[in-house]
């Protein structure tokens, strides 16, 4: 009896890149989680779902913190450096960054800027969620969602047409925020009336694990029905735009304060061919960095930070971006002669692209919205003269190391009420300049392909069954047949991603994980099951620190697939997080392997069974056939056991001439529910495995089956009568031939030596001799022995003879001079041993060479030989034979398909609950004594003890030693899945925490009786 938690999700997880740079195994991640009350479905939930939240894209090598209020790159837990590369190194590249949104309101000449991150104060103007901006509340729109968080995934705000979460990458993020909360708008500044929907994408493949994509969708919300109320909250001196206002001359872009280690020696650069902003350390060294990127044997090397501008709005007018006074196709150089930055104008209908890259430092940060607006428009606000003009310099060139900031902008454009403008940037860190540019090209390719990339297989649907000191996980086989949707692109000769070696159905195996917290980095792999295909690893070339190096990518140990796992290394009452992922394998293409995320994560708490619990039972008996095969049945899901009987039968759908009595043939097994008459398993062909060494069948009605088949082979070839009786031939028999009939009578055989003639000189035995295995010119020849099928050999009286001679069938031998093989010929009709395989074309004349001939038109004749036996003497001159000698061949017989073949009956019994007073003696309180700091507690802030082995329905009364009633608990869990488990939070009926001492408990259970016990509580 067990309680079951289930996560059934048939959804795809995110896509991946297929470029020739290599691949890596995807790691799993899950957001920070906290266990919930035990009677709920304990899915993973984040403890970071607060009003202002920071979390990180952390599945790759570049860890980028993000927020639900416009800031990114800043450390998760402090106002300080973040953007960690490599992940876990504590080498940081960004002090803070955020989206800036600039625009003007008609009738107001001043520019307004909604600031996601202010580098001179680390402040921000964005507020989580949508209108009406209710302070202190955390609703669905205020949450910073991460797709690798199980609860976030289940509640994902974006959906596909079929209702499944719309996920793009290995780790998506989603947040929305707006600038309409006056408490967060900078004093003396005016709001713009915009909302941002921010999406993030990150992968963990070698090709793009150093890149995080951020997409900013900017919406004019002045038409929102709640907007007038929000606008009215602003001071009249800093009014919001009127409702339904078109925002004009807008600019958007990320403002970035990069700090590569120490901030004072940073340099900035711009690659106009890639729209790539670059931040790098002047001497490439930082004392607290611990990487050797240049291979000189000294650590302290720094990487290079890049912001790749990938998408901008469409121009709604001609824009004189190069500032030469006319809109044409001429270019103007805003760089230097050695490093030119050629700028062209943008025509209406074209994508605006990057229209400004501006550099500034702490001492001259833009302090007002007007200065920020001018900066984003490409002007040098520092030269601004009140009432006059400033210098138009849209692209700055860096000259000396210092603490720098930069902003990459696009504009101008107008935004009507309710309309959306979008910009996309890829943020990355490379080992050096060349590596950064390579990453930029990878990011561009990913973006140009719509983020549609190779993806890991879907995660299996997972179920957890809680038992006494054990947790059983069961998952389905849905990933095994799902095709990678990217295959359609990769196998298209017209695609830029064309790869003729790409395998569409590339599933390889499963991995089982456990965690005590569910937070990233806490997962431990318990088991791995991969296809038994000889594939255990692949050597691939990957890029590390800008260099191509060979790596061995592990893919498993050839265990065979399994669909359940039993964890016995657990304690009752402790919450454990579990997840089962699936991973794939590309034999030639890249990425070599990808692994699904832990989106099916769930929590299970092992516990004792209820009072009177009796485990379900299963037994197997033969109901037909005489094969040496068998069936084993194991209970995996106790609650699912029905108590029905099941009949297992076998068929062979073979259409080609393949021996069905040898493993590897198309032999199938089926399971029918005897009570319902319905087949619960049909056409299954897994044999001889629970999962190790082969593929395991999926559990049905709580049971898994192991079909124990055998190969057809001689177990003994022994002289049982005559001189040297007991002698065994030590020659390995050879098997071959065909048999579509699978005649179950062919089991054990005897060669009974009679000689070639009788006393009168008459030939009494004949066989058929052929000159070659092609059966050309067969002739009838004398044979010195009789060949008998003795059926199943039994010898209960010990005389060495078959106890059942009535089922013996005499057969015709067939032999050849080539290789001394003896062929045993099938026959169901004594005295007409040749009629199924050979037919007569003349009188019964032993000298007529055409007397015996193979009937090629008869399929029985063609494929009805059972097998060959090597080593039997055929020559008449062989002196090892004497009249009266008997050689016995005892064989194993594989499972025989068909109506007259093998059959097994599986009998089950459901969980039983015995109601007897003695059962109450098993009731316990754990832990006992209870110490409030006990490790048993999942949360010390909420202490509790657990009553175990309870009946499904009972009343528990708790008293102190003075006889005072402290608390009454009502346990009511009817049914066979009752867990016999009830917590007490150590609160009295007056909601006060009890004191240290000894307590008496009394259990009253209808149908059982009563029980009294005691336990101790120690409150430190």
C-alpha cells in the first residue's frame, strides 16, 4: 500500500544548436524549492517568488542573474558584481545592467527615460508585474519564472496551441514589469507609460553555453483600462502621459556597467560588422581570477564580455542615422582611420538596427532623463548648451582604461497605444576576442533560425510510490518514440543547417536523480539506464577557452532500458525530491547528446504502512506447453494490483524464414486479464530482463513481467545403453535449419543402433543421404540406427528408460557426407515420415536417385527442419556402434508460440487490511524522544512528530502525565492506499507549543479496538 504522486507531462523541452563546433552533455537544473505540507501534491516551488526577485540563468557556463524589475547582471543576493564566468568561479564581469526605454509625449519637449538600471546609483524605475502595481502582493504576473523550476513550468505564462508550456531553450525565463509605480520612479522624473515583457533563453551545449539571450518586448500601456488610476497617483509636477497617448521618438537599449574584476582598468570596443559591444580588461589580468586562458601556465587571465544587438523595431520613417543631413545610401565614418565605424542611413520599412553605441564613465554619468534621452539619441549630452545644440556622435571610440559604462540603442520610432516594440540582445563571455566573435556568430545563427535548434528528448511522465523505508519511481516510455523536431530542418538539403547524418529518433537513455532540497546543484544521480546497443561513449572535438580539444562524452554502460527504480536508501518521514530525465545520442552529428531538464520533479516521503496492512501477492503457474522457458512477475506498484488473474501466451508473426525457436526471432508475448477478457499487454517482445542487460517492459496493473526464454540447445549427448554406458560426447552441437511449425513434440531423442541388416540379411533401416547442403540428388541409403523422438524424458523408476514410451515417435534420419552432420526430420505421422518434407516421384526403389526430393513449393517442406547435430558417426565402418547401443540427446526447448504452445497463468491478490486489535501494537511515534532540533525535521520552524502504523480511520488523543487532554487528532484516510501516518505539530488545542515532558496517547479505532502508548518531547 502506497501513496502516489504523479507528474504526467507530454511536453517538449527546449531546442539546441547544431553547429560544427562540438557538443556537451546537458546538465539539469531546478529552482530553489521548499517542501510543502505533506498532504498536498508536493511539486517544486521557489522561495524566490517575492515581490522583487532575482534569479539566474545558470544552466550554462555563463551565469547571468536577472530580475523581475529590469535589472540584469547584478549579483543574485547583493548590489554587486554578477555575470559569472565560468559558472562557479566567482569571476564576475557585470556590476549591473538593465533595459533603458526613452521617448517623448506629444506636447512635452522633454525626453523621458524608464530606467532598468542606473549605473550611478544602482537604482531602477521598474516595478514587477502589470497594473495596478499593488505593493507587497505577489500574484502570477509578479513572479520571475524559470522553466527549470518544476512549479514555474507547470504554471508557465506562455502556452502552445495544444496547451503545453511554450518553452524555447533549455532554461527559459519570463518576467514583466512597468514604470507606472510613483514610489519607484526617480524623483523629479516623469513616467513614460510602458510595460516590458522580458524573456530569457539559455542553453548548456558546448556551442552556446557561454551565451544568454534577453528579449525585451516594450508595450505602450496608456490604453490599459487600469492606466488612468495608475497615472493619477503621480504628482502633478511629474505627470504620466494622458491615456491613449502615442509615444514618439522612442529609443530602447541595454545600459551596461561592466566590471571585469577591478573596474578601473576596463576598456570598451565596438564591432560594427556584428553590432557587438565589447568590454575587456586592459592588461587581460586580474589578481583574483584563476583561469589560464592563454596557456602560458599563469592564472589570472580574464575573458571578454560582449553584448550582441540582434533585433530592433522596424523604422516608421526614413532616419538620418549618420547625421549628414540627407537620407541616402552613403556611409559616414564615426570611428578612426585605423578602426572605422561606417554608418549608413535607414529607410522606412527597414529594421532600425543599432543606431548608437555610447560610452560614459562614473564622473559624467547622465543624471537626468533629458541627458539620458540625448545619450540614447546619439548626442554628446556633455556638450549640450541650454537652448542650443549638442554634438551628434552616435558611435564612441574608447581611448584609455577606466571604470566604463556603455549603452547600445536603436531608434527613433513611434509606439501607438497597445503596440509593442522589441529588441533582442545576446550577452556572452569569450576566452578572448576571437572566441567572443565566434560566439557572436553562433548567437546570430541561433537567432536567425528562430531559436529552433536540436532539442533534448522529452522527459518521461513520472510517478512516485511511497512505501515503508522505500520510494519506487515509475516512468513511461514516451521519450523512446518521440522524434527530434529539428530533424526536419537538419535533413532538408535546402536548409543552412543541413546535416545528412542527423538522426531524428535519437533517444538513448534515462537518468534518475534525487535531492533533499530540489535546488540547482543539489541533485545526485542514482541510476542510469541506456539502450543496449554497444554505445557507451563518443570522442568529440569541443571548444574550450577558444581551443579545439578532444573530449570523451560518456553515454552509459549498455545496461538496457528500465522504467522503474526502487530507492531503499531513505528514512521514513523525510521528504526526497526525485526526477527522471531522458537523454539522446547523435552518432556523427553535434550536439552529441542532450538531456532534458528536471521538469517532472516531485517529492515523496517514505512512511510506514497502516495497521493491518498485508502486501499484495502474485504467483505464476504453467497452464500449457512443455518448454524450459518460464515467467517471473514482480510487484512494482502495490496499490495498482487488481487481484485479477492474467494469462500469458505467445505468438510468432514471422513472415521471413527465421527460426522462431532461437532468440532474436519475431516472437511476441501477450497478457490477457482473465476476468475482463481484455489484453493489458499486446505484442511485447522484451525477454529475459528486468532492465539490466535488456529492455524492461512497462508495468501494467502494478506488475512487471520477465519472460525467461531459452535457446534451443543440447544439454547432454549421452550413451545410455551398451558398452561404456554413461559416456558423453564432448562435441559442441551445431544448430541450424528452419521450423515455422515450432513442433513442441521435438524435445528429447534417442539413436537406437540396430545394424544395417537383420539375421535374414534384409535391410531394415533407411535414411536419406544428400551430396550437399543444397539437397541435390538425394538418395535413399541404409542407416545403422533408428531415430526416435521420445518427447519429454522422465525416469522415475530409475531404470534409465523413458517412463512414457507411448509418446515416442520414430523419425527418418537425414545425413550428408559433408561435415558429418545429421539432420533430424520432422514428422507427425509414424510410418510416413517423409510426407511433409519430401515427396515420391517414382516407385519405392532404393536405387532411384529421384526417389527423395525436396518439395520447394511446400513451405512446410522448405522450412521444417528442426536442427542439426554435429559429431554423430555416420559411416558404416564406425566401430563405436554395437547393436543395442542407445545414445540419448536431451535438449532445452524454447518457449513455443501458438494455441498449443506455452501458456502461463499469473494469479494476484490485492492489498489486504486485517482488522485485529493486535495490529494496533505496531503504532509508534517518531522520533521518540522528540528533540526540537532533531535532523528528522524538514523545517525546524515547524516541529512535528509523526504517528505511524495507524488504521485508516481513528481518533488520537494526547494527554500529559497529569491526565489533561492536550490535543485531539482525527485520522481519516479510507481505502487501501491509506498511509497510516498522521503528523502532530506539537501545538495544544489552545495553539500553544507544548513543554518538554512525557505524553500519553490513546488511539481509538473502529473495528480494531484501542491502544495506549507514550512518547517524550524535549524542547531546547
